């Protein structure tokens, strides 16, 4: 289903390179289906971006793309071309040097099958069958973007408000260069959340000095999961060992001492009549000079601010969510 004829037309530009392979991705990838789908679609879009000219694409990647000069933070997105946007994805980390031999062998095996299917079932066969360099480029792109997807994919979630209670639903999964530039910490100083207009916001959870590194969380927080569980997930899915203060000191939430001053502050502001007033009170409290932030977990006020912002700006009342879905269906 497509939301418009324009969307259908644009999708066909790259969908012809993935359509014949999509149905087999789940069988090939197993638990890595999401990463496989993202890799396949990224490669298909990249090929279409260069008008199916793999030779031009090869020259661009080997000679024209300087990864050290591509930075999603400084690029002017108002004037960025589709190739500029692709460059910011292509240079994202793969963590290949941190992978075990077993993990790397499995990814090469899966990439080899996808490569074979793309040559067998799409028009890429005519382009690559007599040119070993182009065939190798296709394989390298599949493996490269598979690894990028594994360590950089981001899910955008929305909170749907019902008459009684609410529910958090993953709306879309993709690779977003700006968010992917943020390294992980189990005690982050920023957070991202989805807005109801389709954009994504990144907001600070504590004062950040000029030049200080921004840390997001890969949905693993020291105040929500134990250290051993976080380390296991990060190593298995992101191929690195977390060195944030919470993991290095291995102080779990139950071991942390409560902050009496903060507890009193939170009890006092709960009387605020509106969420906007609560956010204002929390922001002023967190920005106060000399405010102490525990190194091993988010403070109660940070957690409260995080939840409020997600609820206020990323939530859709159930009637509005139904209306949006109906609007999309009516355009297909």
C-alpha cells in the first residue's frame, strides 16, 4: 500500500531491486530479519540513487567519498541532496573490528545468499554477471549496510492514549544518521522520542557544556535494567562492551541511595495542575547551578522529565490515531 501515486512512483525506482528477495529475508535472517530488511532496502535505494550506474557508484565510494569529512551534525539538511543524505548513512560505524569470527562468518553467509538472490531474480544480473568488480561492489554493499543496520537501527515509538490507560507501539524502524551519531550510555545526557508529526526530537536530560559529548541510550537504562543484563544485550546486538560509569562501577538501581532533597521536590511539584508546568518546574530544578547528577543512574527528576516529554509530544489520542490510519488507507 502506498499513500499516493507519487510515493508509488518513487518506491518503484528502488523496489524492483528488493521485491523479489523480500519474501525470503525472514527465512534467511531468522532473528536478524529487521537488519536484513534495512540492509536490502538501503542497498536498493543506493543503486536507484545512482541511476543503476554501479560504475559511477564505485567511483563515488572509492574516490569521491571522504568519510572523515562527512558529518550528519554539520551538514546543512535544508540544502542536502539525496546523495548527501546517503553519504551520512554509508559512513556510519559497522563495529566490524569488534565482531567475533562467528558473528562475522554468519553475516558473510547471509550477505552471500542475498547477493545471489539479487543477481538471480533482479535486473542486476545483466549488470553484474560479466563484471566481477560490480558484482563484488554489490556484495560489499549488502554486508556493509547489514552491519550498519545491526548497530545503528532505531525504532520510533508512539504512545497511544486510550480512555483508560495507554500503549506504546513501534511505528517505524530505520537508520537515522543524526540519532546514530549519538553514542550509548546507560546514564544518557540526552534522549530521543517520536513526535506525532513524524519527526524525531532529541532533548537534554541534564545541563551540557559546550564541547561535551552527547550520549543517548539504546533503550537500556541503568535505572531500569541490571548491569549484567545491559552488558549482555549491548555485546550481543551492538558488538561493544559499555564503559559508562554505571557499567564500570556496576552499581544497580537497588544499591543507590535516595536523594531526600529531590524526593521532597518531586512530592511538591506533583501538585502542579498541568504537564507543561511540571516540565517547567523540572527543567528549572535540573538546570540549577551546582545540581548533582548521580553517575550510575538517571535521577528521579530526570526520569520524570523523560516520561513527561514522551507522553506530551509523542502521544496520540486513540481517536486521532484512528483518524490518521484512515487517512492513509483512503490514499492507497
